[in-house]
C-alpha cells in the first residue's frame, strides 16, 4: 500500500508544477514551529504542508488566524474547518494574504525612478483536504487548491494539488509530502507560470511526555532548507513553541505560546527576522 | 570644551556632546589701549599652553575700542590655567571658550513616515490668508542653503553689490559674498563666499520658511515674499563654533536681515555670542531660536537669551513633542514633528525637531512682517502671547502654541470658511505616499533614502533600483520573498547623491523570480556606519 502511495506521489511529481511561491500564510502554530510541521499532529494548519496530518484531528477543528508580517508589510488570515469521520477526515481552509503599499513607478525623463501611486497584491486560496487512516499509524492525504490573485490591475487563477503521508510508530513520526502539484497560474495578460515543486521529508520525536522535536527537510527549485521546531508543555493546557525556519540562517527565529481554554485555544506567535523585522500572529482554535 | 549645535538626532546629540577636540580655542576680547595687536599676540603666544594666536581680522561691528584674538591651546594644556594666564594681561575684557554648536533637528529613520501635513494642521490652517505684501529678508543662519534647488533658488537673496569677480566690491570685508557667506572655520581663516549646504539642515529650514509656492513643483513655504539670506556656519557634519555663529549674526545684521532663524544651540552663555545677539536685538531684529531636542529643562543659547523668541515643538495633536526641551525660558510652541521640506540635490525629506518648529515660527513672523513691515519684535511677541494661550507661562508649553486662526482673528483678517480647501497650496508635495520610499534624510549619519524600483511592477526580465545616499557607501541590495527567504543579493559602490542599479529578475540559484511581490532592502555601509531602506518589488510579466 505504501509503495503504491509513494509511486503515485512521485509520478505526479515529475509531471506537474506548483504555486508555492505565492503563499506563505499557513497557521499560527506552523509559524511558531518554524514551518517544521510535516510530521506534526497539528491537524488543520499542518495539513496545508502535509495533507496526511489532517488525520490528527479528533472530531471537529475550527480555526481563525490573523497575521501581521514584517511590521505591517503584509497582512493575512486563515479560516479553517475540519471534521473527522471514522478513518477519514475532511477540511476546508481559506488562506488570504494582502500586501499593500507597493509603489507604482516608472522611469522619469531624468532617468530616475518616479512614483505615481501605490498598488497592492492579494491572494485568495481555498484548500480542500481529505485524509485517510490507511492502517494503525499510517495516514495519507490529498489537498486540492484553487488560487485567485490580484496584482495591480491584473488577475491570475490557478489550481494545484498537495499529497502527503504520515507514519507514526510509538514516539517517532516520519512524513513525506509534495506540494503544489499540477499548478500552473494563468494571468489575465495571457502569461502562464509553472511553479517549482516542493518536496518535504519530515520527522518528529517525542523526547519526553512534555517535549516534542520536529524537523523538516524541504527541496524546491534546486534548493534545500531544513527547519526545526520544538514544543514544550509547561502545563496540560500551556504549550510553548520554538522554531527555526532555516537552520542555515540563525538570524531568524520564531516563538509561540498556546493556551488551552477548555475546547478553545488561543495561540500567539512572534517571529524575528534580522533584516525584515518582526511578525505577529494570533490564532483562535476550537477542538472537540 | 565644545558646544553642540541643534540639528543632530537626540541620541547622536548625547554621544556627540561628550566629544572633545584635541585642542581648544579661546576668544579673547581686549581693549585697544594696550600695545599693538601684533605685539600683544606675541605676548599671548609665550603663555605656556598656547600654541597659536590669531588676530581676528574683522573686529565685530568695527568697534574700534576693542580687538579680538583667537588663542589655540595645546591638546595637553589645561584650559583653565591658560585662561587665567591670559586674563592677567592688561585690558582683557573676557576670555571665552569657542565651543561647538549643534543644530536642532531630531532625526527620524522611521520608514513609515508618510505625510506632510503641517500646512493643513489645526495650527497652520489659513496661514495663506495673511496678505504677503512686502519682501522680508530672513537670515537662515545654519548649514547653508542649496541655492540651486529649483524650489528655493528664486527666493534666495543675492548681493548684487558684490558679484563674483574676486573683488570685495561692496567693501564689507567679505569678498564676493553674492550668495551669502560661509563662516565655517572662520576662526581659522577659512571663511569663504560659497554658503552651499553640505549638510542639508539649512536647506530644509529655508524650504519651510519660503519654498517657492505655486511654481508647480515641490512644496510651498510659509511666506511667498520672503528673501532668504544664506549664512552658513555649520559644517558638513552640522557643527560650528561660537565665534563662527556670532560672526554669522553680525553679517546678517550688516546685510539688513529683519528676522534671524537660529535652529541651533550652545549650552553655555557664551559672551561673544551674547554680544552678537544683543547687537541684533538692539537693531530691532527678531531672533527666533530653537529650544533644543533633548527633552531637557535646560534651554540652550541663543534661545535662552532675553529678547530671543524661544520655540519648542508640538506634534500634530498639539502635544509637546517628546524631544522638545522645556523650561522657564520657553516662549512658544510650533509644529515640529515630521515636517516635509527641501533637501539638497533637488530632493525632499522629512525631519523633526525644534529646528523645524523654529523655522515654521520664522515663516509665520516673516509673513506677518510682509503684511505689516512696521511690526516690531515687541508687537510680534505681544501678538503671539495674545493668540497662543491664556497669557500664563507653562514650563512645558511656554505661552502656548501659535495658532493661525487666532492670529487671523487678532489681525481682523477673515478666516477662510473652509480652512482646508482654502489652503492655496497648489504645489503641495507630490502625494507623499504611505510607504517606505519617502524617509527622513539623516544628515548626520549615513542614510539611504528614496529607494524605488522602477518600473514597478516589472514587466520584463529586468528592473532598475534607484536610491539616494547622503555620502558614499558600499550598498548591498537584497530581494526577499514574504516567507523571509533571501532570493537575490548583490553589491554596488554607491556615491553621494542618486544611484541606480539594474538587476535581472533571477534569483541566486538561477531560478526566474515568479510573478508576485517581494521585499527590496538596500543596506548602506561605510567603515563606521550602516543604514537601510526598504521597498517592495512586484513582478507582473
């Protein structure tokens, strides 16, 4: 069964593109963990990176996250709703991101740039995910994504698929996903883009009952990156998170705290980027 | 011992305030009844610790009863001991340290400064209703003025009596002072006739006061009839000395200035400076001076002198700016936060500080004098007292903020029905857009400004990046995507002024950058300083 799944994944991988470049909006806990969530049990938000992790939701999960990136350079939000039915789980999520204050410029007669106004870039990407528990400890998942982007006065539409799998064995978890399959983006002016595919291999290790370590290796467009995340339970309903989105660049780090309030949870994440500044994310989650 | 001038940032001011030069200069005032100046100079030079004596070639005000010397002390000399030794000579009136002066602007490197709104602030609304009938000569005693700037060049007062021909045609002791005069280093014999602004402060102030209005470009100053007398004494780093400042004031008096804008400060009650100020006041000249930018209770000189209008800064809400000095010598408050005005090399910039509020007050006063040339300093102060508050003096706000609508009422000038629309500023700045491209120039430290990719959005495989530097620096240009990943980086050697670089829209791994939006960062670097600016690149092929 696993062989079939991997075969499918890599066959598709060879033939399609993606639009990974377009979207950085994932979720508050994903960001707090430095995006190292391919082998996590976050449920809805990690499903945007590895659809198989949707199997982690217990019954119903709902979330709203809002983002303020790099001191106001961009704003984003995600709404998500997931539901588990036996060995299957389904979810719909709607990430939206907005980048404003983009200078509209042209070259003046003196050869210098001159600004005539401003424009914006907004992306809306509904994602539908289905995951299936193949057998005890093994899940697979698939996401179908649509995309609608408006940049200045031009629009683009696109679609794509993510595939993933997750294996859980005692305290160890391994995962693989491929994102942005079958995704070309077509612009109103007729141009068409094929995005780079992103392959992720993820792992997770429960170090102690209160501490989980996560690590992802990503490969995209000839470049690989490694991400690390750590979750520490200070109390049953209080978790702190630490993430390094690129271990080769220690000038970036992410932090987060997750506070459980019965079936509700409030999560705050903070990101520091030595050049681009700081980002803040707030998320509210309901689980039962 | 040095004095700081008022235009550097608050933090920089703290740092610089502790800086000492290796040698000191002492200003010596002596009665002329003693032996000749040359003999006396030789006597001074024999005093231990004195390296050099310079006879001040142009005695201030031509006062024949006194003469002045500049004594340069050895770096290791005890200034107090040297001063005492000089004071033992006959006929000495005083020995005063010639310290540094610092300008009075607060530097704001906040990249989201996005509006120039002082002309339509509640404090300035309707200023254009004050009729500007007569030309008024206002001396901007500062770092000079970029008299080639298209938005001020026609407002600069030139000395037709002394064209640039190598001869002192008007016999005032300053050869070819056609554009004004540069007193920087005057005490070392370095005065010259070109008061061009190498620092940017004076140009900014001149623009606030009198940038050409209704000329279809740039901004509008407060007084369309003003003539700006360009007198420079702050150097390219924004520093001057007491002696240079005083000489600049004397020069302004001689040239017939009606208002002196002094957006700088000296923390000591310098006798040489005080004499110059007193002479200006005695001539009925209105001196407007900055209170200072350290949020300190100590007002610097000349603002602290009696008779000088001391100006603090308020923000757009009418609250005291957090940097503005306060105290019992504070007179009035004027708008001084994030003021948009001229910068050298045909550019514009935001700056904040009591320097800017002082220039705004100077602009208002000059406009009043254009309306009524017979108005005296006392009348102006009385009028401001009447319109600013309840007549009582507050430690933090002085007599209060100058409000144009009350000024119009006091002058019996009808207040425009729609204040905002009536602000006849045809050339209000070109929509200073709320993004990172318009940033405050940093005249003291390295600054990268006006970072603009063009054309943006990029529709081809290349884009040009334009930016300005206030000094030469190595510049690293970087493009990041919104996940925070660095996609492309390259370096260029930037020159002072405008720079341009062209880049292929391919990342450092050879992948074409996709349609979308990226963050552009320019990092400038010299041996000792760094500065950065940020913008956004969109690609839409």
